[in-house]
């Protein structure tokens, strides 16, 4: 695992449940809001950070609104200054290409379990690419009009996501950790799965098995990683795995 000073902490937080999570969609770069349960999860995460003396010095967040809403709830609860929170598109969720917005159960029934899992869980297999029409629709949104061209692709493998989260770790996170700061990263199931893979140099089998439930802070410190509420987080991760994974 990447090493840093003993006084530094990196907290990874998957946003609270979104309305698209609740509906069983391939969400990816769709931009749904938090569900009411998701907002409650964000508040509970803030309580855990307070209880464990992990109030962050800096927050890095994906610009997708489910992550921004989670970050805002946490920042308000912890009374963080506005200039502590910074967005970075490299934390965006994985782009599921032509699967974006489709019901997962429909895709599984259509292509079979093996292909479904390859698209959803593998490291190097990207889902089918978006059509010109679908890509153009996303390019014309306020979100992507404000981001660099490379922020919007036709599809992504998890390997692609690992490359961009490795960039932000080197560019923005490591300098803060070197100063023994506490850094909170609020992002998504697959962008954080990719982040864990980068931090721990996980092999493909370990990446496949890794599931990050919504709303549970995962802390990296000099001694390794741990969930702040391990029993509940591990139960939620198991339920997620039984449902097909992150």
C-alpha cells in the first residue's frame, strides 16, 4: 500500500444511495439525486467521522450531484469552511457506455450472466460504446459542457478509471497526506473501487471481490484500512456482492 506519514488519514466515502441505485439502473455518468435513504446515510457518515476524530482538512468530490449532495451534507454537519471542498471530474463514476440508464436485470436477462459480470465487474472489459446520439446528449448537459473533453468518453473499463484516479491521488491527495492532513474523498462505487486498487496494488481477483457500500467511510492510515463501522459496512458489502456487486 502507498505509504504516508503516521499523522495522515485518507477517508473514502461512496455517496449515499441515489434514486438510480434504488431503481437498479446502470447509473455511471447519469446524474440522479440522493434518495431520502441516501441523505440519511450521508448524515450518518458525518457522525462517524466526528466520533472517530476524522474531521477532514480537505474534501475532494466528484462533480456528479449524488456525490456533491453527500459532500454538502457532511460538510454542513461538520461545519467545514466552503474552501475546504473541491470538485474534480477524475473522481466521476465509471462510464457504462451504451448500458447507461438501462435496468441491470434487463441487461442480465438479455446477454447472460457471464457477459453481464464481465461488463460490470471485470478490470479490462469495457461495456459497449455509446452511440453518437447518446454521447451527444451527455455532451450537451451543463455538467459536461463545463468539463474537459477527456471527461466524456464513449465507454470505460475499470482500468481506465484506475488511470484517472491515480492521477488525482498523485496530483492532489499525496501532497496533503505528506502534510499529515486528513483528506475525505467523496465519489462512487467504481471510482473508489479503482482507487482502492491503486492504493493497494490489488490483483484482478481482489478487485473483482471488492464491494464498497454506500455511505460507509473507509479509512486508510499508516497501519492499513478499516471501516469506521465495520460490522454494518461488512454486512452491507455482503448484501451488495449477493446483488451482483458495485
